[in-house]
C-alpha cells in the first residue's frame, strides 16, 4: 500500500498513461485521422444558482459540463463540475470496442481535495462460445481525503445461459469485493453466484449466494409471479438467509423476508412492499398509489412499521409539451395512536420546468425553477439553465 502525494502522483500517472495508450492504440489500429474528423461531439451544460431564506450570503453557483466525442462505437467523454470555490470534480470515461471485445476505462478525481485522485478502472469484456466474461482492474483511495491510502483490486465475472433454462453468473473478487469495492491487499475478498430466470410455480425465481473470506455468508431467494385476472399485476417474495452463522446445528438462519405487490386497479397504479424479520414479526411496509388528478398525476406514499405511521408523502405532477410542474407538501407526523393522526405541513416545494424555444422552434435549452415555501418566507430558491448540444 502506498500513501501520500507520491502515491497519488503514481496512480494518476499510471492511469493516465494506460488510458492514453489504449486510446492511441485503438485509434491507430481501427480509425484513421479522417475517420476521427467525421466523429460527433455531444454533451450538455447546466448552470444552477440557489439562495436560502433570501439571504445573499447563502447565494451559490455551480456549473456541470459533460462532453462526449464518438466515432462509430468508440467514445471518449469527460464531466467537469465547477463552483464558486473553483474546479471541484472531474470524470473521464473511455469505450473502445474491437471485434467481439470491448475495452472501457474510467477515472475520477477532485482537485480541491488534498488527495485529488478517488477512483480508476479498466474493464475488458467479451464473449466466447456462449460465455460472457468481464475482467475489471480497479484502483481507489480507500482512506480519506486527509489521509489517503491507495490500493488495487480486480473482479472477474463469467455468465451465460445453462441448459437453455437458467442464467448463471459468477463474480470473483481479488483485492475487491464482488461488488467492486477496493479493499486493502491483493487477496481473495469473496464471490457471488447468481441463478436467474428459473421457472418455478408459474413464476420466475432467482437465487443469489454471497461468499466472503470465511465461506458462505448469505443467500437471497426471490420469486415473482403474475396475479391471475388482474391486469399488469405481479406478486414478489424475497427471502434472506444467513449461511453457516445460525444457531448451533443450524446451517441456515432466516434473516427476514419481504413481499411486494404491484399492479393496476382501474386507472390507479398500486404498489406495496412489506418486510418481516421473521414469520411472526413485521418490520416495515410501504404502500404507494398514483392516479389521474386535475389533469395531472397525484401520487401518495405511506410508510409504516410495527407500531406507528412513519411517513406520509403526496406529490402532484403535470406535464405537457414544453412544460411541467411538480408540487410536494412536506408532512411532519407528530403522533399517531392507530386512530388519531396529528401532523403538520411546514413547507411546500414546487418545481417548474420549461423547454425554451425560439426562431421557428429551435431548442435553446431548458429552464428549471424550484421553490420551497415555508410559513414565514421562501426557504429555498434555485434556478437551473441547461442546454444539450
């Protein structure tokens, strides 16, 4: 492991050289200078100004600019963020396909921090004889901005269809978790095995096994099935098990399970998700309903636990050609005893978006205004102008 500015410089230089060589080799091998001249340049820029409580000392500005250069399937993109304090973050992305394979790279850093480099990756993907593979080389600061600590890792993924009836995916982590989080040292960090699209009892089942350095860590079983006679409705069940860590003599221990329901009842879209710590113990539930209201759509979301109402939210939205508006009151629940509900609405937030047109329908960008109104004053006002090119 390497620390400090020397490590930052080394990682920065190494990543830049690797990505530069990839870009140069790919360009020289597959496209001529004339081909690059025929490429396309696209992107967007967004400038935001915001102020709190109409206090000029809180006035802030930010600008985000993203640019992508593309030639056929090859692309090189960058994203920069600026604020009143200066240049705050920068991202680069590279995609270079060659035949049945593709090479992707990325790099992120924050120049305003003591340790500007945050993360880089280089990914090779392809397929051979029906088996898809992905090999990722990762580098990241696993410390903090004040005390950086850089390390490297890699993930290897193999996936494909088995016997034309199920999808199998295996991800191995070396120096990084199977989810791509870099750890200290280049050692085995775990593996994830997923079986998907398994036909079971009229529905589809998925199995996920997660291994760590000690062995099997947890399993997740999910199953979804269409509900008969109800239009566009599904029922889902997700079971979480703990492997090898249950009571004495137990191989698997139930961590909990959740059930979900989604569908349409007339013009209403209904969805619900309910979690249980055990068969007898309810943990938390969320119930959402949306439907047409005053020319727009009114959405409601209710969250509960085993004893009380946790939160309630309403959102009304309206969209037409070149214009949209969204209004959301803020609910604060004071008490709920199962019969009487005491709540407060301290503020309302409204967001309005316009598509700006001029000169016979030429698009000149979008303007978005967001206002949060409290009882006493305007709590927050922000205006964003964005333009795509």
